[in-house]
C-alpha cells in the first residue's frame, strides 16, 4: 500500500516563507529519492500561519528511510524553532 503523510504546520506569520523555502529545497531533493512518489506544499490563502506538506511513499518501509535522510534531519533541525504546532496524519492510500 502507498503510505501518505499529511503534515500541517502552524508557525508565526513571519516564518511562513522560511518554512516554504526549506520545504521546497526538500522537494527538489526528493525527486530522486527511492520510495518517494510525490511531495507537495500548499498554503491556506486566508491563514498565513499554516503550511501543509503532503507526501506519498511506496510503502511502510520507505517512511523510516525517508525520515532519516540527511535533508529530513536538516529540515527538522531548521524548522523546529519556528514551528508553534505540528499535526501529522499518516494513512494508506485507498485507491490508485
């Protein structure tokens, strides 16, 4: 089963672009990551404190590998100080 992760990040408004830039760097690196099918960044137009990340991995085994890549470790280290709240939901994709 494909595993999807939805991460909703709440942060101070002044850090929104910082979070997006860091995620975009991660997005560019993931294009060639084995097991990663898709990565997307979205924002809520009327709420500048929220950034949403969506990711699809081939299977459960790809998730821990992905979480330990050098850029995920760097992403967490670089964004942890600016994040007020983080909500993660992982699920198996029901179709496709």
